């Protein structure tokens, strides 16, 4: 590891707020990746008739448990629970015994139900556990934002690199295309497409990627315009190095310094965009667990404040963590701080 890289890591750690925010965010996202083991209406492990089952990972029919129906067992059904206990079987359930789509048919009050020992954050108007939908929705929103950030950054960096390196007519045509494309009303396009195509996660990811890649074009283009006339680039050209090699090996690493500082903010923007679209009803398919859907539940059920407050505080904490991480990354890649630390001033 070079001294500059070590100094950048040290600068990142020096920003305590951003450093700890990164670990908190990674811990929350890491836990959400195991949502099926945290919130599920199926047992993690089931022992019955001297046989060990793993219902979370495999399909176990009711007939295998001694029932009558050749379909997947409903472990919230008292009849299925009796089949397990009557034959001296046992089961280990997740801490939250509801999945994101589990409807509590045995709820004691009208939905949306207030928080209780059975539903720690209450239920929505469909009698679905709020905490379970929050865990799955957090995972879906962050994963969606990560993929959207990755795909849009790849396209934006590629377009900006080509414009900045070659310049001239390529830059002129590219800038006009970017200006025209950025002027298209994305919300109107989504409304039109939603009435034609059945929405899905992949469809929405593709549409938003088409309109999100312009964020990094200007930054990367400016870096390549500045670096293409540097001495080491001219020396590489004079030695017969191909343009692709110069772009990837020599210019792009320097341009990525400015690009990486934008990544946490692009991720937070991607999550906010998905949340807003879900809130308006133009996002993920109906019934999908997401933070926007939880916020819409809070708006539609003002007499159940736990829904709106849960969605608001979750989104606020997540965005604050990402912003703190972004500030720490910006400090780490700040050339003035790095040069000052290296020179000891």
C-alpha cells in the first residue's frame, strides 16, 4: 500500500462520525441480508418423526408433517402447529415469526394494530407485521440503490471518459445528447410506461438507470479534459500506447478520485428516488416491501402513527449515515489534506 493510500485511510478514520456511520450502516445492511432468518413465518429448523427439516431453505409439504394437503405447510395454522407438538416434534423459529407478506389472521384487534408483544411495531392495514416489512424493505431499498448506483456510474464514467479524452466532435455531440436526455420528464415517462408494462424490480431498475447515468458525466469529463494534455499522457501516446490503455490505466485512476467522493451521495439519492416513486405508486409492484410503501401506509392511516414514524425515522437514519460516510470519503480524497499530511505541515 502506497503512503498516499495509507494517508487517505487515516483521513477517513479521522472523521469519526463518518467512520462509525460506515460500520453502523454495514451492520444494519448485513443483518438485513439475513432477513429470512430474522423475520419469517417458517421455522428455521424443524424436527419431526426422527427427521430434520429446514423449512426456510426447502419446501416442506403438509403431508410430510402428517397432514392431508400436498401443499406447503402453513406454520401459522393451529392445525399444523398441533401436528408438530402432538408427535413430540420441535421447531426453532426466527425472532420475528412473520414474513413481509404474512397476514395475521388471528390478530386480536382491527388492522392496523398498535404495537404489542406480538407485533413489536404494530401492523399495517393489511394485518402484516410492520417490523418484518421494515427489515425486508430496508434490504430491498439499499440493494436497489447499490445496483442503481453501480450501473449508472459505469455508464456515466464511460460516457464522460470518452467525451473528455477525445474532445472535439465527440464531446460536442455527447454534450448535446446529455442535455436532451436530461431534459426528459422521468416521472411522466414512468407514468406512461407503468400503464403499458407490468412493473417489476428489474424493469424499474432499467428505467431509472437510463435516467440516472448523467450525474457523473460532467465530473469525469472535466477530469479527462484536464488530464489528457498532461506529460505522462503525451509520453504514452508517443510510445504508441493505445487510447484504451491510456484511458483505463493512466487517466481513469486519477479521474476516479473525484468520482468516488460522489458515490455515497448518489446512493442516498437512488434510495430517495425509489422511496418517492413507491410513495407515489409508480415504483415497485403492489405489495412489495419498501420504505416508500411504508410511508404511503402512514399517509393513508393517520390514526396509526407508528407506520409513518417508523418509515420516517428509518429513512432519516439511513440517509444521515450515508451522508456522514460521504463526508468522510470526501475528506479522505481531499488532495489538499493528503498533500499537507504527506509533507508534515
